[in-house]
C-alpha cells in the first residue's frame, strides 16, 4: 500500500504539473496571437485573467518594462531572460517576494508598437494543495483498508480452512485399530471436499490392505502350523520310540511335510519380492512354447487326464524361471480340477503372446473370477480335491504376469469348465519369424 500510494502521488504530481504548464503555454500563445494586431493596452481583459492553473501574467516591452499584467501581478518583471523572436521557452520555477510560486513560461511576439515578451506562470499552489489532500486521504484510508483486508482474509481463509482442521483432527485420532473411521466431507463440493473424499478412499485402501495383511499372516501361520505339527509329532514319536524311526516314517511323513513347508516358504518369499517390485529377476528371451511343451510332456506322463495341445512359437522377454513357474502353476491347477481333459494353447496374436490353459472341471463361478487371484483363497467346491495346496498358486501367477507387463483373465470353457488366458508382450522376433514361416 505504501509503495502504491507513493507511485500514485508521483504520477499525480507529474500529471498536474504537465497540465499546468500546458495551460500556461497555451495562454501565452493566445496573448502573442492577439498582440500581433493589438497594442498591449488593448488586450482582452479575459486573456489577462487568472484561474486555477494560470497564476500570473506579465507583458514586457522591448526594454523589459511591464506594459500589461494580470490583477495582483508584481509591477517589476518576474524574470529578465531574453527570448528569441517567435520562440517560447520554459523558465522553470519562479518564486516572488509576495509568496507566489510558479512554473514560468515565456514567449516572444511582435506588436504594431514593437516586440514584446509574454510571461505566464502556472500556479504551483493548487497542485500542492491537491497532492496534500490526496496524501492525507491515502494516509488515513490505507491503514484502514489494510485492516479491513486483513480481517476479511482472516475470516474468509479461516472459514475455508476450518474443514481442513476438522479433517486433520479426525485423521489424528485414527489408528490402525480404527481404520473403519472416515473424515468429514464438506457439503459444498469444492477442492477441500475432493481432498476429504480422496482421504476417505485412501483410508478404505489402507483398511483393505491392513485386513489383507492380517488375513495373510493368519493364513500363512495356519499353513505352516500343519507341516510343523506333523514333523514335530513324528520326531517326538521317534524320540520316545526310536524303533519307529524307519524309512516309511521318513518317506511318508517327514520328507513330504518338510517339502511342503519349503514350497510354502518359497511361495511366500516370491510374493514378498513381488510386493517390493523386485520381479522379474533375470531378463532374457524366453520361448513360452518350449515351456508349455515341457509341461505337456510332464502332464501326459504323470496324470490320468487327456491333454489336448495347440502350441505354436511364442517368444517373450522376461525371467525364464518365473515364467516356467507361472506355466507350471496354471497346468497343475488345471490338472487338479479337470474331470477328463486339459487343453494347452500357445501362440502370438497381434504382437502379443497368448497362453490359454483350460480344463473340463466344475469351473469357477463368475463372481469368484477376481477373488481366486488373492492369496490363500480356496473355493468351497474345490477344497476337497485341493487338499495339500496352499492357495498361493494363482496369486503367484498374477504377480509374475504383472511383473512381465501382462494380464491374466479367467473365463468359461466351451462345453464346461474353466479357462485361464495369459497375455504378455511378445518379442518381435517371434511373430516376425512366425509370419515369415507362413
């Protein structure tokens, strides 16, 4: 406000000064023009009158004597400057003995009686009075305006931020045991309301994540408890009755349960690395068709189901071990649930490697298509047949596919059963070569 007021006063001063000087020069020009035909004594008295801008007028003859003047003007010349014929000049600030203060302009003219010099002084007093008045008004109104603006800002900003304070206070009371609470949403639908809605969505995600984490820990503990209990029981039996520690106990109890626990721990470690975005590991060119062919041969030799395979070249870029594990999990899952047939498809469509594995089992209900990729999930219909599984197979599949920038989807198989389709960006060499072979 102070800088703006000073700038305003400066501009106002220069504007009023320029206006006063222009008025004085214009009056001097009018007087010179009339003196071309009239003597100084015959001048129009209106031209010799003063107003709010013109404060004093003198007409000097060739000897420098005052031959005409405005009312109240000094009888002696205000200046003694010599002006060239037909020229005008600005003489600066002139102060008189009577207290007058003027911006003086002079102009040389010619009359029938000889040359004359017209002096017109622009009055400084009205300019200074106006500046003083404006300065007083600014000095009084400026602080008042600042106070009003400060008060209005405090009230308006305080009112606008009051919902933020309520949101902050509510968030400060929310703990991990109270993630079901939500922050208040203002009803006006502004940016703060959007912030509150976003925070509530974040709290909902945190609640879901916290619940999933607790469920995960509980399920993992439950899964590990069973093999540990079996191993502990077998070891206690062998300790109390050493003759019972035979090959049958080792082969039927200790080794299978230890293997089951090791597999579960490896699955948990893989999911932990996936949560930390550390998948994939090694990145190489991988032939999905070769991996699926290996599983095809394994399944035909170790399973009582019929395998129908339609495998063509499909090369992707990724971690060979993880992709092999993904394919094996899908094939094992299909073999466990199939009634008589497992179908294996692999190929490239539009620059994307497509892997499809289907079975003619009971299928997966549509409402469970997303849930089956969660961890430790077993559908009720498959629990009896899925004994010994940990419920992590499809969760691992989803993480590996996501790490390779792919997608995995579940659908219904034609004729009944489930079909799982995995799509992964194909290596250009695979489908270029396939097109060339055609």
